[in-house]
C-alpha cells in the first residue's frame, strides 16, 4: 500500500522538489495551498495531474483540523513559512503568526486527529544567527538575529515539546541555505544568477547587492529534500543539521556567476547600504555528520556546480522568454 503525505508550502522551491521525490517513491501526495487571488503554481505545473491540491492555512486552526481529519496522512511535511528573512523585519508579527503559532496549530491538529502521523518541521540555520560555535551542529546554542530566525526557534522547540509531551514522531531538519533554479528572485543567489544572465544577454546593466562578505553554507535543494524524507523513515524521531560543510561568501558567489559567462564582476556590481540587514548573520557553516551517519545522506552538487546550474537555467529562461519575470520550474 502506498503512503499518503501532506506537503504544506507545496508551491515553493522545496515543496516542488519534495513532491517529485515522493512521487518517485509511489506516495499519494496532497499539496496544501492558501487561497490567493493569483495562485503561484509555476513550480508544480508539471506535477498538477499527479497530486491532489487542498486549501488550508496555517493561520486557521479549523482548516488544518479538517485537512488532517479528511486526508489521514501517514506523513506531514511542513514547508510553509514566511521564508524571506529581510521581509520578516517589515512584517514581524505576521512572520510569527505563520512560522511560530502556525506550526503550533498544525501540531495541535495532528495531536487531536492521529498521534501516529509522522511530522517533518522545516527548521533553519538562521536560528544560529550570531553563532556561538563554528561549525554549527545540532547541539550549538541558538542566537537568532531576525524575526524570521526567532520564529523558527519557537517552532523548533515546539516540535521538541510535542515529541516529548505527546510522543509524536516529530522531527526538525535544521537546513542550511539551499538553492536551485526554482529559488525565488528575491533571494541573493537567484538575484545574482538572474542578474548575470540579464547582463550577459543585454537585458540589464548593473547588479546592486548588500553585504558581499556574508558567508553561507549553500547546497542544492534537490539534495536536501532527500534528507527530509529520510528523517521520517527512521526508527525514532530526531533533529538533524543538513549542510554541505563548506562556506562561501557572497563575493565568491558573484565571482563564479559572472566568471561562468566570461564577465568580470567588478565591472557590473554595486554595493547598496540600503540592502544591509539591521543585524547581520555573518558566517554560517553546518556540520552534517549526524545526518551523514544516521540517514546515509550526502550532497551531490557542490557550490560551483550549483551556481553554474542556476546561471544556465536563467540564461535558458530569458532566451526562451525574453520578457519573462516570473520563476519558471527547471
């Protein structure tokens, strides 16, 4: 009998890659979407005839209860969130409602309907913030530096509490930055690769960025969803850091992207103080030893391969649709 999984945030980058993986494993997939006047289905358009879509909202407890009771899933992957860190400064209360209390509402729905359901919660390396140790492991103390990071810490510990208090099989994946050609245009990796493609094709002239010295541990989203699935297949629930263990700066990202198309980045990049965060997270690098040992997980795409993949995808998209501004699946 095939397993049944609910995936919230199904229209996002991670949701689309996770659905592809689950379908390969013969899951029945129910994707959860919010009611929007203009639905954003580009990333899962190629999967629409193979999955069910249901409407529910992390802000609405009743909709979550109805969803879980109707579907009776074996697994739930909660990928829905206010995910853009700079925007969390502009909407800190809404960020908390979605990313913190929204997770609590989901756990309450599962607890009331069926405590045998296995739950994956998307935690984040942004929880480490002003890092206390390098590299960061599952035991590194948190010091978040944004409303987004704070909300993710709340959700992370709520996952631990429901696991310990109600014996739920609830796990958190502490995922470090993971990117792909499906990444939103507002994120720095995609902003760079799209900008480079536009400049190369004569569709743009300059690229404005913030802190070029910020360092992140960047991996490929398609690799990271394999770790999500593996966490829910274990004999007992646990939390795992998922990362490459290699940290690169934004400047290195820019050098690789421009170099891939034969351009000198210094001729095209401007730094804009308005793009700096109120409190910067300077250096994140993860130690995924536990995930490698217990899940048998390892990344398959390195940083240079990731960035060149994204540049090539943006070049292809813009050449096929020169006026396109949306985020096409690749």
